[in-house]
């Protein structure tokens, strides 16, 4: 039975990895997850039941009562069995899965602790029930009651879970609460098991178990401390950063990078890009940002979590020959930065009104960092995996011909303890959307000097999209944020150069770039400064339809 | 019998407390189903506890079947029953009596009382009771042999293993079938076939119990075999042995007649072959198209086509085609689902509708030919004989009744009853605001008996349509939510639903909230008529499709943007490495590839505004001239391309050719804003525009490319002029009536029809042909597919009032904000039918505003000029 437990654990782990990494996997349609989880719970509980019922302390006929062996020794022996047969296989299987994520000792210990906590909860719960039952009949009755109780509890949870969408901070508080409650429940169940086995006080034990089960949800609900949520990152070089307003002086050797021609930013690092989170006037006694505030990073309704836009592609230019022809595929919701008159229009302001107020400019700065440059062939035909930082890995499948195009599937894989965050800070948020790690895959044709920058189209995590697999559970974060890169061989090369697909692949390199957050910074623009920013009559360029 | 009765009473005494508890659950379920308590209500949601009742009802029945007094455990050789002087037959008959009297009978009686209280006819009550017995037996009978197999908690374990194995088998087999769709002749089980299989499972379980008792198996072996029996029983549900009772043809004679008449299907007018790639990355040749309608059949029936595969024969080589995807297989409710989107559905309801009622928003039709795939033939250029096998599932539509769209309105029929509870304008089924929509909240009760029922499960047998009689409009699609349900396990299901029809209260439809009571809700029922088999034979067909083989460029967006898109291109062009004066052909080709890539990257520079004016005025002459100098040395790089157009943005390629001819120094060539013109030094020429025509003439590039190459080589325009002369002669040539009619049949060109003016006999033939084609091919709905538009335009010019009526009514649904210059071109064709001229943007908008107010009846047709004139006294 213990061997079966080990095999089932291993199969479940393999299954999780398989469905997360295989496109349109047959197994992913079978919805085996619930069965496997249920199988594990039943098998784990069954294992402990077999172990404890062999010397049930509540059964007066049990042989151990007359054996020259103390009940303490018996209990300790059972506990050792729980560890070696139930917990150790789980730790071995899970531990093998945690490799390759660069996790530190603290993370490994916390993850292991979570496994031990879950296993002990299951094992101690089953053991206590078994110890309290004097016969198989009682055991079945108790098990049925437990199953019904769990089912009702889960149904209630599901019903409430659907109705209320809670904020991230509240989720973290609930997670902390559940962790503390689980610790309490584990101790309570162990105590109940001890009481049923060593002093053989059945009613006290049953009382302790019931009290534990009743109190644990209350503790989870009442818990207030959230140690998971990290603060957002402030831009470290903020003092060096400045804004210049008004038309740029041709003699100025450091005119700064133009957010608009009359509003420029100075002091940004070489590969840093500033994106406007909000830009709007500050009106007394009115909330900020007001409706119509401008943002480079608007809400993205199309289910994608990628937010890189043209400014980020431009930051790559300096790393390549200036004669490179650039093409890009970036976030569709960004359609060029609005002109200042359009910004005013969205805010329903006229220039005269606009320059009466102070304006606040909230920016987030990202730095484009090269992760790797490889022959494109390596992306084409091999699996690739890049450790972005401890607990975060970008994984690529090789290209495959799917749905009439060459597609490369992959995922941003986050793994770590849910109660001990891997990241030191929270990602910046724009319009209720977390600006999490984003990447560029740049196809580099050295011969034709043509670069194609593809913003890796990660799906939005909040969407229940089929390539986003959140396998996080029980205080372990295990999230696969999927993406699909579709590629066609350029027809120009087929037509004019008669180049085959293999030749086209072999002549290219591919680089992976990471937009790493440097932090958030805010500026206040005085009415005088805004008068200069809005002084220039903006020429309305004919925009792309 | 006395012993049997005694043993049964003994069992009853043991079970009675549990049995009475279970009976109370049954009564509670009856009260809920009949809406005596917790009735269906708009005001409040269904109480959560009623969801537990079915679980308690069926779980309780299972517990009763598994329970027996401990001293009667037949699996235990030490139990009292082993030595009791009770014949084995008595024991088993008493077990059967426990099932029959204590479990099945209350279930059956509950169903009977429910159906009687629901006012169902006696025949339905009896059928419902019989089916409840059948279902109860399927769910419970297999548990009866358990006492023989195990004692104590082991029997629960065996039962649990049987259930879990069955459910696992379901997960795995559904997965496999979804993926391969090759295992069964039908797709997915129906609940009826599953119940039949469960009865077979009960028999297998009895045999297993007998075998197990005889050989004294261990628990693990018993569990293993139980799992095998459970999976086997489940697998039986997928086999033809377990045919659902409702899946029987209702009109076999009609099906025979259809097969006799159309055993071989009429030749389709539209089909194509194109290359694709399978999921396994294997190249394959795919055929799709549109099947011809089968005429002379009852108007109430429509088919749902499935392709069973076919054979392709090229010379002496035979290739076997395959169809995949589970939608190609027989699937018990798909035909009914697809009818909802079928624009031809309206024809099946015609007798209940005003003449010329048009459908709103229907999309796909049933005539689309399901695809068939073959391996790529070695000799694809050779003609092929193709034989395809089809099956059609025929569905008959019956109108059950209709009522007004107002709260309290009802539809009553033997099959179904419906009452409108609420009518909510501008809201969707989830209660969110949705302008133009109308949501109905209604209560519906429906017969749900397998015997004599329809195979269309999951509420796909009765659908609702909404119609506006005054406007002659019908909404056949809708989206719904099913918030509450009662009597799910009975022969008379009740539910409270919300159903939303979109785009009803719009300015286009001319309906407002005040018009809601004038609308009518119609219920249509779908019956399975039968399945017919057909063959389609195509002789000596071409497998090539030049349109699908043209290379194309995937649009991308460049990050470098100058002040305008045109400037961006010029700026980027300076970055491209220019080849040396003596560059090889390969280098020039690379240069050209680089430039064309750039052109594609900024292809949006050629985009037009809605009114047809350019977003970015200007041209690429400077770039074209710079490139042409290099191309002149190796013109083959461009002139030997199989196709000129390599993307939607094609003028750049022609500008390159223009620049090459200009740079060649041939006298008489001048460049104007829209291309080259030819003005020979020695006088006038009949050819003025040199290359612009190749963009508009079918096969123009293939004819002109060699001429351009030769002209460049010889520095002489004669080859190009010769091509132009040939084209002109073809246009001027007087085409015979037969040629014009043939061309008209293939293309439905309005100009060809106009060419027939004055040729009375041919014009009459053309009119008849157009009328027949229009009636056969143009579905009765608002809006016409772009490919059918030429036919619709021809029908108007040919004098079909119906076509004009549909076109004018369709114009009311045009949104001016979404119009572009191509729509104005369409309006120009219509304008000419009213003796108008070509319309520019502003005129087009004005014409649209006027035409929206017109009615076909206000116009009379002048057959001499093929135009429509306003009646003096309409």
C-alpha cells in the first residue's frame, strides 16, 4: 500500500508536469486531477487507517493492549510510520520537482514544511478517527460523516468563492490565516490521536478533535496579520531623475527622453524605459487618478498578460547595428501614445482649465536585460529553460506545426512557497493589472539585418484560459502562465530568395530579453510647468487607421 | 411462497426505519418536482437543499439494496443463513422482492403520481412509470448480488470500486473518442444507452458473484474483476448493441424516397481543393465546398450533412480519403443545435410566417460540405475522379404554437407548455445591460420520455424564435441561462429560463419598447426524421487552386515611426545595404527581398480612409526608382515570379515595374500619379495606361510578365502593347448569346447582363436562370454574403422584386459609421439599377439615406432598360 502511495504520488506529479507542458495533451482532457487528488487522500487515509486499526486503542480485543509494550512507544512507532511511509515519499517526489528553480534553503524548508503539514493533517486526521473507532463499522460511519462534512464544506466554499472576488491582499491574509489554522489543526489532531492512544481517553480525544476542527476555520477567518504581501518597489535612482518641460533647446546636450515633445525625462539608465501608469491633474477633494487619466498601460480585456509596447522595443535598438530593419509584435491594446490634446480630451479639459492645476505623473521604470542569445535552431528544435530569478523560470517547448502555423509553446513557471514569497517586492500595478515579468524574443537575421521583436504573449493569469495552469495548492505556488508564439517563414524570403525553411532557421539567432522592474516614481508638475507642457500646439499626425 | 414472504418480512423489519426515512425523501422530492413546495420563482433562487434530494433519493436506494441483516450474510459461511432451513431460491426471490417492492415500486409510484398531478395523458403516465422502473433497475439492480460477494464493509468497497471504475472509464473513453473519433459508429453515449448497459452490467455482476462464490476469491481479486465488469458494462454503452430508443427514424418511407431520388447527389457548383497540414504535421489535400439543395422534398425538413470519406482516383492511382473530428460523426444532438444557426430554417417554418419574412443574424448554413482529406497526390496537376460518401441526418420542424411577447402569455401543446413571466428590454440573460436586446423570463414544461421521444437531449428539441410580423423579421438565435429546474428525473421536466434575443430594439429594425407586445414568441419542435446515405461523384476535376497557393505576408508593425508612414519607409530604406553596380542576381534578389520586407512592414501607408482618400498621401517613387536601377540588370528576379501579388498591399510591386520601364529609357513612357502612360513620339496609341491593368485583369500578371521582361531586354514596348491589343480584342469581340449566358452563369456579372439588352430570347433565359439560382442559393435573411452579392445584384437588374425588396430592407441595417468606400461601390451598382450613376462618398451616404425609406412596391421594372422606376402613384 505504501508502494502504491509512492507510485500514485509520482504519477500525479508527472501528470501535473505533463499537462502543463504538453499542448493539447490527451490526458488534459481526461480531467484526472480530481481523481488523482481524491485517490491520494483516500490512499493516504487508508494507509494510516490500516496502520492504526491493526492496534486500535479503542478496541478492547486488540493484541497490543496485552503486549509488553507501552502505549507511548506504540504511538511513537505509528508516528514514525506516518513520517516514513506517508511524508518521506511525498518529500522525495516533490523535492525532485523543486530542482532547477534556484530555490534557497529557506524556500526548500518552507516548501518541505508545507508538505509535512499537509501530510500530517491527513495522516493524523485518519489516525485519530481510526483510534476513536472500535470497529470497522464505526470507522465507516465516521468516514462517511467526514466525507459528507468535507463535501458540504467544499460546496459552501465554492459557492462563496464564486460570489466574492477578493483582492490580492485579502487573498494573502486568508492564506496566512489558513496556514496558522492548519498548524493549529495539526497540533490539535496529533494531541487528539495521542489522547486516544496513550491515556486512552476516547471522549476527551473526540472533544479535542472536534474542538480543533471547529476552531480551525474560526482562526483562519479571524487571522489578520499578512506577512506575504510585499511593498511595491520605489525607483532607487529617483533623485537623479528629472523632468524637462517646454520645447527642447537644440543647444541642450541632454534634452532627455521625450514622453511628449514638451515633456521629457532625464536621468534614466541606458536600458531603462519609463511607462506612464497615470498622468492627470490633481484636483482638490477629488480622488486621483480621475476618470480619463492617461496611461500607457490600459486595462487589457483580451486575455493577455503581456504589456510591453513600442518604447520597450526601441530600447533594444542600441544593442544591434543601426542599419537593422525592425519589426515587432507587441501588446495589441497599446496603439501609440495619445497626443496631449487627446489626453486633455479624454479628461474633458480645455487647456485653460488644465493649466490651473498641479498634475501628477506616475511612472514605472523597467530595464531591458538580455537573458541569452542562441542560434534560432536551438529554439526551433529543443526544449529550453531559462532561470529568471529564484522561483521563476521561462520554459520553451520546441516549435511544432499546429493549426496551420509553426507554434512555440511555453510558460512562465513560478514555483515557491506561497507563505514565504520569493520576490522581494510586489510588481507595479496599472489599472488593476499587475505588470509582472514580460519578455521579448528577438529573431535576428544577421544577413538581411532584419530583427523581429515578439513580446512573449503570456496569457492573463486571472483568466481561466486553457494554457494558464495554476496548480498552486496548499501553501505551494506552482503557476504556469502559458504563451503561444506563432511564426511564419517570411514570404519575401520564399519568393525572392527561394530560401527553404531550414535555411531560414539556420541563418538566424534569437535573443531573449527580460523587462525587469526597477520601480515606481512620481512627479508633481506645477501649473507653470504644465503651461509649458501644453503650450506647444500639437500637430495632429495622420495616424494609422 | 410462505417462506419467501417470511424472509421478505424479516428483511423489511430489518430495513423499515431506513425505508421510511427514504420514503420521506421520495415524498419530499415529489413535492419539490410538482412545485407544491419551493416552486419555480423569478423572485428567489432555488433553495440549496433541493439539490441534495436526488443524492439522498438515489444514495438511499443504493443503501437499501446493499443492506441486509448481519445474520443473513451469504458471503459468511459462519452466518445463521448458512444453516437456516431456507431454500436458496426463497432467499434470492426475497432479495428481488426487496428491490421490486421496497425500492422500485415506490419510485415508480412517485413518478406516476407526479405525472398524473402534472395533467399528463394516461399513455405518458404509463410510459413514464415504465421508464422510471427501467432507470431504477439500471441504477440499483447490479447491487443486489453484493451479499453473495462480500460481508460487512467489503460490500460497500466493492460498490464504490464499481462506481469509480465506471466513472474513470467514462473520463478515459470520452477523452480517447474526442481525440481519435474512430472507436464508435456514434459519438458519445446517451443516458438511455448507458441505462441499457447498466442492466447488462447487473447480469454480469450476478455471474461474477456466482463465480466468485464458487471459487472463493480474495477481496483484491473480487475488486479487480468488479472493476473489469464495470468498465465492460460502460463500454457496452458505446456499441451499436445499445441503441437509444429515441434514435429511431420517424419517417423511414420518406428517407427511402430521398435515397432513391438523390442516391447520387447533384453536382455542386462550388468546391475546392487546397493543401493543409494535419495535427500530426502530415501534409494533406483538403476538399470543401457547398452541396446543392435537394429539391422536391417536404419544406419542413432540413438535413445535417456528414462526410463519411471517399476515394480519389488520378489516372490509375486510388487514394482513400478520411474525415476526422467528432462533428463529422453521428452525434445525438448536433443536428438540432446546428439548425438554430441555419438561415434556411425559416423555409421550414414558412407556413406559419408572413411571406418574405427574413431571418436576423443566422450564420452558417447546412449546405456547407463537410471536409474530406487525402494524402497529397504525386501528380496534382492531373485531373481526378472523386467519389464521396455522405450521410444526412434529417430534422423535421413543427410549430408547437405561439403567443404574444407579454407577461402572462402562454403556449400550450401536448408536448410542451410555456408561459412568459417577464419581458426585459435592453438586458442580457445574465441581467447585464445590453442595448437592443430583449430577454424573456419564462417557465417551460416539456415531455421528456425516451419512448417516442426525440434524440435531441439537453433541451435541444424545443427552441424559441421571436418574430415581428409587421416588420417581417425573425430572430432565430438566442442565448440563455437555465437558473432553475424541477422534475429532472421525470417524464415531464419543468424549468425557469431566461432567453435573450440580440439586436431587436434597434433603429435598424425600427422597433422600440412600445412595440414589444406586437412581437410574437414561437416554439418549434425538432424531430429526427431519419438518416439517408448518398454519394457524390465528380469526374475529371482539377485539384489546383491558384488563389490558395499565392504566398502572402503576415502583417507586422514596425517600431520605428517617423512623422508619417511614408517618411518612415524612406527613412528605413536608407538603412538597407545597396548592392554594387555589378552585383550578382542573388545579391539583387536579397536586396529586393529586403526592400519588399520593408514595404510590407509599413504596408499601412497605403491604407485608405472610409471615404476612399489615403491616410498618407504620397507615393514610393523615389524608392522604386532607386531599386529599379539594380533590377534592370536582373529583371528576372521579379518578372519570373509566379504571382505578382504577395500581399494585400500590392501597388509597391507594380510601382517597381513602372520604375524599371521608366528607367529603361524606352521613349514615350511618362509617369502619372496612378501609374505609367504611353504617349509614343510618332503619334497616338490605343494603349495609354501601361501596367495598371494587370492589377484588375484575371491572369494579367501571367500574360504580362514575359512581355515586360522582353520589353526591358529589347528596350522596346511592342510585347507589352501586343498584350494590351489582345486584351482589347477580347473585350470588343461580339460574344454570342451562349457565351454571355455561360459567363453569366459562372460569374453573375451585372455588366454581362446589361450586355444582353436587346437580345430578348437570351435575356429571358438569363432572367429565368438568375431567378432559379437566387431562390436556390440566397438564404432568406437580412444581409447577403459577399460571394452571393453579384447574384443578388443580377437578380435586381433582372427585375426580381423579391431581390429588390430584400436589398432595400437590408440597407436599413447598414450602419453609416461602419461604412467604407467599398460599401459605396456596392451602392453605386444599386444606384445604376435606378438609372443613377456612380456614387462618390457623400453621394453614397445621401443615396443610402434615401434608399432606406424606399419600398420595392413603390417601383416598377422597365424590362427594356433593365432599370427600376418610381411609380407615379404608388
